C-alpha cells in the first residue's frame, strides 16, 4: 500500500477506525444490556458487612435461625453459613415459583456458591453478607457447590437446594422448612 501523505486521506482512515471501535463498544454494551434483562443476570450490588469472628453469635446467623424461614407476610428467606468445608444447612428446601431471598456469610475464608440450572451465583466473602434473590421454576433437586477454592476440602463442599411444589410445601409452627439430604 502506498504511504498516505494526503491530510484528508489520513483523517478518513482515523474516522474509519473510530467507527470500528465505536461499533465494537456498542456491541459489547448491547450484549451486557440484553443479557442482563433477558437472562436476569446482574452483578452483585449488595454491600452489607458483618463481623466474621462473631457470625455464629449474631442474631441472624445463629444456628437456630439458619435454613429456610417463611415470615408471617409470606416472604421466604434462606440463611446459610459457608464454612470450611460445608454449607450449613446442607439441605435447603425452597418453594417452587415464589421469590426467595438467600443470605450467606462466611466466618473463615472466601467461598462461592452457585445453584445449578438457576441464575443464583455469587461469592461469599468473610465480613460481608451475600444476598441473592431468585425464583425457582422447576421442582427437583439442584446441586449447590462451592465454586471458590477455599482449601483442601473445597471439592467436598456442597449443598442441595430442593425445590418443592407449592402443594407439598410445608413449614412448622415457627415458619421453618427443613429437608433431609438422604431422601
Ligand atoms: Cu468453600 Cu470452596
């Protein structure tokens, strides 16, 4: 190619490159925007801190308060502690087709969780409460593995989310729901 000497030619080339870059950026933003709305993907934006040293003594994450609870107004909240190397509780029942808020924290190191087949996916950082809101469409068991390397037992760290059809959904007098991993 002959060297470009003409000032106007040079400007045209620069303009062309600017258009290509603008086009690429537009495509990237469109992909992010469309996937956010259509697939309900959103970056975690919830910042809530907690003292990792006293998590189990806190009111919310005391052992008796962990698991699935239904408030008198019908709101479903799941509270989980992610610790080396288990999720507590290990079996998590949730009602099908209802909004569920999942709140997780860690007393030790960084863990992560995702619920297979759903958009629930976040890191669990000590000192913070991770919160995920989702609706479970189909009934059945979903695997919930830890997806952040947290030590030698990382690969053994998982829980089960059991999506229960509304007709079979039951809570006890305190509004707690439980399930058993062996069944
Ligand atoms: Cu917890 Cu990996």
